[in-house]
C-alpha cells in the first residue's frame, strides 16, 4: 500500500476543490480561512482535531487540561493571523465507557479557556466513537482585513522572529512518557505539553502594529512551519542554531534524557509559539512591542532568495525544510 504524508493529502484535496466565492479572501493553505464581511472586517475559520493515542494519552493528560489544550490549539491559529477569537463549535467522539465526571472536567477546562479569551461555545456535535476519544473543534474569529498576516507575505531581507522558547512541549511530552511528570524541576516543560498557551494577544498586537510581513503559529516545529512560510512566499530562510531561544529547564532535561535540544526545538512541535518575519529596520519597535506584550521574542535568522530552510550549526549548513512533525497514513 502506498503511504501518504499529511501535506500531500491536503494538496490533493486543495486541487480537487476548484470552486471559489466572491467573498472568500483565502481558502485552504493558511492557518485560517479568511472570509470578507461588512465594515472592512473578515471572519477567520479554523478547525483542529485531537485523537486519543495520537495527540494525547489519558495516562498522563488530566481531563481539565485536555479540554484546555483542545481549545488552545484552535485559538492559536486565530492568533497566528493576528485575529480575535470569538466563537467555538465542539464536536465530541466519545468511547463507550466515558465517565460523566471525566466529561464534566474536560468540558470545564475547555470552557475556562474560552472564557479567558472572551469567547462563546455556540454548538457542536456528540457521537459514539468506538474505542477512542476524539475532540474536533472549530473556532471563528474576526479582524480587520487589512491587518491579516498571511504565510505568503515573507520577503527576502526580512528577519525571522519567534516568540517564547522552542522545544519545551516536545520535551514535556517525553518527560510525561517517561513518568517524570511529578518532578518540580520539569513542571514548566510538562505544562508546555499539557496546557499550551496560545499567543493571541501578541499576535493581535503584531498584526495591528503593521511591523511584520508573514506570520504563523508553530504547531509542527519551526523546521516545518517556517518551510510553510517559505513555500507560501516563494522564498528561503537561514536559521542560526545559536539564536534559537531555549529554556534553561529544557537544556537540563534534554541532557538528562539524552535528547538533542536543537531537534526538540526545531522538529518537536506543539509549542504554539509564533514565527513571523519583519523588515530589519522594524527590529527596535518590535522589541518595544514585545516588552509591552510581556512576551519575549528572538530573532533566529533571515529570509533569503531560494526555497529551503537552512540551519547553520557549528559552522555547517544543513537543509531542515519540513523536518518537523507530520502525520503519515
Ligand atoms: P494548522 O497546522 O495551522 O492547523 P494544517 O497543517 O492542519 O494547518 O492545515 C494546513 C491547511 O490545510 C489549512 O488551511 C487547513 O484548513 C487545510 N486543511 C487541512 N486538512 C484539510 C482537509 N481535510 N480538507 C480541506 N482543507 C484541509
Ligand atoms: Mg497553524
């Protein structure tokens, strides 16, 4: 049997889908679909599913945090375009024996995150799903059409920035797998996997500032997500390993687990930080904006002519395009 990667399947579906609509600004291919409405505004649409055994393991993922994560990873895609999340739909595929207490806690966690973002749950679906728990969330957001930050807007000469630290979530997953979850020194890393914080406020501030070109969220690792920006923009990128922001906790844990910090940071995924590009002259104002937002940002490289994401580490260049997480079938 032939095996397909997620990217190829999406590309095939996009080719099959030949229709358009007058008010559709952007369809398949970015963090959200963008639909024009009145008053210079657009609606943003995004959906993401979490499947038991693939995206989470109930052995270490408590129900409240699972509900929180399902909301957060969807909201992250709205923040990735610079938008304001408004409404959510919650589709649940439940296994036969799903205790009511578990469900109540999961929904409470989901609704807590919605409340933190001033959002409303407006519908969903509830079905029997055999063996595995499935959560499929759709979120709608809105923003000014002129401020939407697309993957396709990077230009050669732009600097590449990321928010926060990278690799924490991938390392946290490995720590949970190995039963280190209770260790206080690893709490930040486990939290990054169990309860990611979408950078919605920073995303909105960046979009409103007009200082940046392309933006997306880092769900599959910078190696893959920056490759999406490069592909969408018809450019290449150069990343400097020594500039990639790493938490002290990550460096300690990676050493204990004998894992490569660079591999965790660039290929691990699920950090839900933002990657964005900006002309070099905007660096000063960007640093001020980061201070105002209370979120660290780091310049990790630059956009160049070409098509690859190249990493410079220990004086050597290596192509890391699409080396992050990808579902395979
Ligand atoms: P993200 O990681 O930001 O959620 P994905 O990599 O999941 O984005 O998807 C990339 C693009 O492909 C998005 O525009 C998404 O809406 C679209 N997409 C993914 N799967 C499908 C599908 N089965 N049918 C139509 N569009 C899809
Ligand atoms: Mg995304």
